[in-house]
């Protein structure tokens, strides 16, 4: 009976085993498996041994349409992150250059730290860069682990082309391949994905540090990438942690990508802003005073090269230039002066790169216009563009941009100095008419800015040239009042204090104004000097006197006809009114043109004695003191007695000025010069 029962139960077990195998096959088919085989068979074991090296993740077990939809959303959110990253580091939403892919500088990340929005001026940029780079570092790897390697390829291409990070994209490619490989399919997905971020860490370590900076800055330059790694692990932890309980549904990756992307956008918008970004990209680093093309450059070598060139020599001979070197050089310098007065070089002149200031000037002007008048992108609605222009016109950085643009237009080559010393020197202390509209805009739109004080001075100078002395007096007095209010209220720009012993000494806020304390002090002197010049003591009620003062005020001391016009004005005072109150100033201007220092000193001494109680006599004594200080400094140390005598003369002249004019606008500077002289040689 027992045997019979055993015989009867045997088929039942076989049937149950068959049903279990069928159920397993059906379950595997429902789960999306490409192979549905009964478990535990010999054929199944052979299939396991023949599995591919690249595995698929648990997310692909869900509906294909749902997986594709969430993948597309993740691609879109990731692409927006790449475009936003390109915008905040380069100023353009897409800055990829096919020709620069292999450039070593393109692979480095330090340009994102020190250029544009620097992390040392805007510490919140560390978090913004960390959020975006964290998204770049982990989202493709998550896609490769939870879906398959093919699903991560589009993300890698977005990093390559949209974010313009070709080197980082190659590291992502290695990470995604590693995440999809079966040897790294650990039971702990988080451990596996943390190991797969090793290429990104190596890239950050090799290319993330700032170059040519002090050690403490070099250490802080890795802060964005350390933050990026921590954020990447946080994203992975959230996705894998929540996915463990939700069976790794496909919507987790795009959801957290969007959340962290929006967090980066909000942080940047609140703590930095696009106006500040464009200001740093196009204006802050383009101060014309710091541009090397506007510094002094000798033209001796370039002129020698031009004269020695046989082709140019033959060309010049055809235009009846002298054959002898000295007369030829003299004629060529005259031609250079004439052409530079029109802001261009002669066609025959071989211009080296350091002398091509016109090209740099045009480039700077375009940079300022990118901030002042931002371009409209093809995708931008008109309403949004109008709002952008409205907000930009009210930006706190607009006065600096207008100031730089106007100051750039004031830069002109010194024609006289070029002919005398063969030196290309630029001046910007004379108001040219082509810059007047920009100064007017700065004064009208931003009257409370420190940059508008410079605009008031230059506009007042133009008013004086039009004999509108009352309007000029009003502007100058207004500027002096504002300067005094700034000084008493403590609103003047603060000088940078370097604190080397503090841990966070590399971090400093960006400058709030282009006007430094030194510039404002110099401007205060120029305001008072112009106010005295056009004051009632230098003009009478006669029309000729006012006209003469207006003409004298607008004389450009750097122009070629300056000496001729000075002589004409002096002759007009002799013929018309010998007692013209402006005569002392005209004589002083003529005395300054004397090249010989000894003769100039004698003439200044004579002027001071003759016009001691006028502004011209006071100015003559001040210029005489500066001249004597220069003579003492240039005196050869071999003749010690002569050097002591010059020092004694300079000291006596300075002390005489302080005693005669204790309330002068130059007294403070004279006292400073006196204190700077040694007590004995």
C-alpha cells in the first residue's frame, strides 16, 4: 500500500514542478526578460554562463513607454543644466568650438574658478558649480546602472557638446561603462556607484586646481569639485535609497536632476545674478587703464625696421621722401603724427602687435556694449527681452560700464611726445566731444554714483568751452558737495586691506565702484582747479574776455597746435587788454612748454614774483617746487654738494608755498611732498 501511495504521489510532484517552472517562465516574461526558461535546469545554467559583460538595470523591467518618457525628461533636465553651466562660465548658452577640443586649456577647470564670476569674490559660486558638476558627474552613471549603458550615451554627449567639457565627458564614458559591467554589480548599488565616480575624482584632482596662485588659494580652488563629489553622492543616495523601496521606478532620476538643477539656478539668481555675471565677463576685467596696449610703448625698433625694409624704402622713394636716414626719419615721424591724429597708422608703417591699439580699442568697446545693450537671442520673446533691457539699464553696475566706455573714447595718442621721444603714450585727461553723450547719460541716469562725479567734471569743462560759466560752476560745486558728503558719511570706496594671517583672506568682495580713493582725491583737485580757472577773477564782463577764457579752457595741451594757439591768445591780451586777468595763466602755460629745465625754472620763478597774488602765480610756485624735486632726484650722486643744494632748494620752495598759500588746493600735496624729502643727504 505504501508503495502504491508513493507511486501515485510521484506524478503529482512532477506536475507541481512543471507548474512551478511554467510560472517562473511566465513571471520572467512579464518582467520583460528576453529569455524565459524553467529555473534550475541544465540549459538555464548554460545561459547564465553565457550572459553578456554589460548588464541591464532594474528600471527596464517597467513599461517601455514609461521608461522612454522618463528618460527623455531626464535628458531635457540634464541638457538644461549643461546649457546653464555654459551660460554662467562663458556668457553664452552654447560655446562649443570644434577646433579647440584638443586644446589643453579647454580641459582645465581653473578658468571657471578665477575668470568671470570668481569663487574668491562670490563664495556662493562654489555651491552653484558644485551642484551643476555634481549633476554631470552622477546622472549618466545612474542611468547606466539602473537602465543600461546605451541610455547614458546621450548624457555624455550633452556634457561634451553643450557643457563644453570634452575631458570630463571622457571620464564619464569610463564611469558609465564601469557601472554597466557585471563585475561592479555589487549587492550595494551605492558602493558600486561610488567606486565608479573614481574617474571624475581623478579629473578634478588633475585639472581642477588654480594655477599661478598662492598655496591657500590653490587649496580653496578645489572646493567646488569637492562640493560636486558630495552632491553627486547625495543624488545617488537619494535615488538609490528611495528606489530600493519603490522598485527603482524610472521617474526618480529626472526628478532629482530637475530639483538640483533648480536649486543651482535659484542660488545663482539670488546670490550672484545675471547682471553681475555679464558685468564680470564684459566689464570688470576690461578696465582701459589696465590694458597693456594703452601703456607706453617705444616705436624706435618698429621705425628702424620700417626704414630698413627694402620694399618700403622703394615705396617711399617713389613719393619723394629723402634718401638720407636722418631727414627720412624726421619726415616719417611727421607723417606718423599726422596719421595718428586721425587715430590710424600709415599704410607703409610695419606695426607690431603691441602697437595695434585700435583693434584692442574696438574689442573693448564691443565688450562694454554687450553689457550696456545686451543682444537679443533668436529664441527670446520680445517681452522677455524688453524686461531684460529694463533691468539692465537700472543695474548698479551700469555706471561703471558707462564710465569705462566713455574713458576708453577719451584715450588718444600724445602726438607731441611721439615726435620728441619716439614714444607712443596715451592721455585721457582731456574731454573729447565724441565722449560727451556717454558722460551725459552717466550723469543723467546715475547722478548719485561716484562715477558721475567724473562726468560732472568733464561736462563742466565742455560748458566752460562754450562760455557757459554759470552752468559749469553749478556742476563743479555740485560735485564738490557730493564728494564732501561721501567723505563725511563714510561712503567713499574703501581701500583693500590684505590680511595674510586669516584663513579666509583669499575671499574678498568685488569692488563696488571704479573710482578708488586715489582717483577721487585727484578728481577733487581737478574740480577745484577748473573752478578757480573759470572763476570771476579770471574774466571780466567784456565779451572778448569771456571768449578768451572759454578758448583757453578748451585748449588741448597734447595737440600739435597748442603752442601756436597759446601765442595767439597771449598776443590778443597784449593787443586788446594788457590787464586781462587771464594773462598770468596764459604765461604759465607758455612757460611749461620750455624744454630746458633750468630755463623753465627761471621763468616760473619770474612768473611767481610778478603774479604772486593770482591763481597763476600760485600755480607757478607749485610747478616750480615739483620741478626742483625732480631735479634733486635726477642729480648724479657723484656731485654730492650739488645734490644737497638741490634738496635744500626744493625744501625751501615747498615751505615757501605752505607759508604763502596755507589754504590752497595744493597745500596738502605740498606738505606730503615735504614730509617725503630726507632731512639730510
